[in-house]
C-alpha cells in the first residue's frame, strides 16, 4: 500500500514528472525565504478571511501571528492563504447568498495546497459554517478559531450590544421616541471594538455550537476579540493543528451524528439563532448526515433555555465568558449529551468537560431546573401553509401571540414591503398577520434576513411592539418577535405561501406546532391554477447567480448546493434522550 504523501510532497502540480513537480515547487517556495529544514516540517495552512469591509474580522492579522507562533513552537511550518471574506452588513444581496461560494473556496484551496492540517479563522455569521462545510468536504485535519465577540458599548449609562440593541433603538426611532441626533449617537456606540455581535446572534451561536461539535478547542467560543486570552487560544489552536496533522484527525471522525446532536442541544440551551438550524443542516449534509426537524423539535421540548443573554435574556457574551463559558452550559445539560463524541483535542467531549474548571456562582447560566424558558427556544411548525416545515423562535416573542388567528396583510416581494410598510394608507391593525413572499433561497435570491418585518410605522407610533410575521426568509439571531421563518417550500417554487392573499385568515398555534391558512382546498386549487411563475431576472442567467439558482436546495436541506451534499445516509437526532 502506497504511503500517503505529506508536507510539500502533498498534492503536487501535474507536470507528468513527479520529482520535477516537487523540484519546481521547492524552487518557487524558496523565494519566500524558507530553508530545507522548514520545508520538511508538517505544513499548517491558516485561512485569512480579513478584509477592509469586515470589522468582525479586524483582529484576524493578530490571530494569524498567534497561530503561527503556536505552529512553530510545535514544530510545524505555518503558511497563511486567503479565501473570500463575508460580512453580514457588506454583502449584497445577503451574505447567505455567498456562503456556499465561500465553502467552495475553502474546500478547493485546502485541496489545492500542500497542507497537512488547517486552522480555519472565521467569525461573522456565515463564515464559520462556510469554513466548516468546506473543511468537511476536503476532509483534511482542521480546527476552528473564531475572532470572538465584541465588548459592549454604553449610552447614557445603559450597556449596548450589536445588533439586538441596534434593532431596539431603531424601532424607538421609527416610533418617534428618540431624535435623529440621539440615534446618531447610539450608532457610534453599538459596535465599540473588533469582533462579532456580543449578543446571542448567529456568530455567537455558531461559535458555541462549533465548540460543542468538537471542532474548536474548549473555551474558545466566548473569549472577547480584544482580550489577550483570545491570542493565547489562537496560539494553542496552532499548536494543536500540528498534532492533529500527525494524528490524521480528520473532520469526518469528529463531525459525527452524535456530535451534531450535541451542537443542536447547545443551540436550544443557549436560545440561539434560528440561522444555526440551516447552517448545521448544511454542515451535516456535507458528511451525508440528515437533520430530522421533527426530532429536533422534540429535543426542544426537553432542552430548556438556560442562558440569560440578549435577545432572549439580558446579558452579553463577555458576561458568559466571565461566568465560565460553554463548559457551564454543558455541565447543566450533561445528561442530554453524547459525552463519547470525539473532539479536536483528541479527547471526548466528556473528557474535555471533566478537565474543565468546576462551575462557580454566577447569574448568566441558569440551573436546569430554573430556566429562562422551559419549552424549547425554537419550535418547528407544520401545516398546510408550511408542509415542508417552518420555524419560530418562541423564546424571543410576545407570549400572548403563541396562539393567534388574524387577517393576512400580504407583501408580494421585498420591494413591495419597502414601498408600502410605512404608507399611512396601509390597511393594517395590530391583530393582523404580516406575510412576505419571494424572500426564500431562490426568490430573493439568497434567503436574506428580511423575516424581521418591521412593525408598520403607524402601529409602532401607537406603541405596538410585536406582531405575527410570516415569510420564507431568515432573520438575524439578534432579532426578536413573533416571526415565522423558513417557510418551506418557498413561494418562488409555488409553495402554499405563494397562494396567500390579503384578507385571508391564518392560524398560528405554537404549542400545537401548527401553521395553517384557513382557506378551503378548492379555493387554494383554483388559485394554484391561476398562479404565475416569477418573472425571469436578467441577473439569474450568468455566473455564480446561475449556478445558485439552478442548484440551491431549500431550508430543510440547509440551502446548500445539491451537487455538494451527498444524500444523507444517517439521520440526527437518532434518538431522543429522557
């Protein structure tokens, strides 16, 4: 059996003469100043996701230097390489549209270059799942390092955090509660440092889920971006990558069904972002693993929300770090976890937890028997309006709306919403249900975070804080409200959402997990016969957009491209613990 190649001999360029290929490679890499001794060591790739448009990754250059130090101290040769960068506020039409492109970039750069292991550096929302999707497909030893959350800001003695407080203050400004001058002052204080949103948004959620998944060194999820401990963690990640290369500890050995169950448990326990369901589904799909949404919902019924963090609670990520980080949460839900799941440390999750500091008195992570919210942070809904499923973050909504029937006020597109939502002549009341179409994976395209439909200004000015809102879009993990998301199939594919008209009655029953359009089957059939497909868009006919439109799957398959994910052979959760 041929010995697998490593280091500079790995993945040689095809010139027809292997030794000449190696000779050429060494000649050119020596232009970087490397010695033969350096080139004979394990080569550890370090991804670079920094750009001038990505404040969440502002500390990446510092992290790279710390990772390099760790790699060299462990006897490896660190080599950084760039891949595309994504920031939620600087990606048109949405960073979700480009997540799969980043995953392809990651996979192909890992495959193309002679790396024995790779340190994946990400942070902002879609970068962490994209990096892990690519690494799972390439299946080279990999370890995740996140940039870390921002520290909090301050306005008139009140702590501020992006971007839950962005939304809260913007809603107050729309309602006329605060002036243009004050909202400008708040704008200067919402993101006071490098790092990701310091609330339980998608970035924080994915960091915690990744640590629970076993793809990050213990303790790495919560360390603020500006802390010295973040650099020490980066150094340790670099050193561990060298060991993983020698051990050939590949992602498929860590990212197992049992590990994904652990990540889903943590998602529920932290009151995490609804986006994480889509991302974890896509990550699992790269390894032929399917997420069972109904079983996930049953997990939610037995996994309470324990973390008192915005938007579900009151604290911020730096407070969770001071409280002990993920380890404290894992201690509380320990009976529900698969403790034998392997992690990047080479130990099991249970072994890592046994080595963690014992919990101390704090008020950020509640005891299992005294949760923030008992019934599961995220509920999976089904019904004639969402036969393929929809979700709602019930822990972050007005509980008076968990059972609600109302009249639909329909917006046919994002443009229609923008044009009419604040029209004083819009016929809408507080008990109505706002419905938006054409905002799914193909409809928008990219399934933007537009599900957080704003309260119509004339209602906001009367003090209305929450309404039932339904769409095939996503919403930011920093958002809150009675918002039904990920309606599947999406309206652009002719899903039932496409048939809803203003004036229809819709019934939401979260405890019963039901979402129904109260229109007869005969009427719906008649509407379907008259339904017209969306008009073709010129942009859909070329480049990445054409690839996206032709191959993107629905939310229940993680919105990955169909050719990147083998059809699942394993399902998670496999069994629900009691």
